[in-house]
C-alpha cells in the first residue's frame, strides 16, 4: 500500500511539474503585446506650407527621417501607408496631401506612417491656418 501511495504522489508531482513548465513562459521568450513596433531610425516628420493662390489651403509634405526596414514578402517591398488627421475631423491617406480648411485657426495635424513590416512612426504639429 505504501508503494502505491508513493508512486501516485510521484506521478502527480511529475505531472504538475510538466504542466508548470509548459504554462510558464521562459525569461527570454518575447510576448506579443500588440504594441506597434518603433524603430529609432524611422521617424515621421512633415512640413505644412500655405498655398499663396488658394486661401485656407495647406500643402503637407511627408519628411520621414531615416529609412524604414524593407520588408520582403511576395511582391511587397518597402510598402508604406500614411494616415493624416487634420484637426478638423477630416483625414487623408495620401503621402503628400493638399488640404483646404473651412475656417482660419489653429489645428493639430497628426501623421502616422507604417511600413509593411509593421514599424510605425508618428508626428504631430499645431499649425496656424490663415486667409
């Protein structure tokens, strides 16, 4: 009887150790937190220039600093996506949009750039739109 009890405890101990080893992540394992990947050599920036011939119209030019890491997967290579928020509840996905504002004032403009590998960089500036 004593042998059976000892054997049962031994088997339960091995089972618990196995489950713990499977369930516990190793210290060197990377966990996916769904956070955007930021690369310090890939930084978004932009300029905003008033169009002298069209009142309240601003030309935005993306000026990414550094080179994004190219991504090769099938036919995709260095694919970039752009998202602009102009602070007046309108947006654009063009690389260098020209945007007409309805009213003069101060607007917070936001640019988000992402390459095909998932690296993301953001820039935000407050601009003065005038007649």
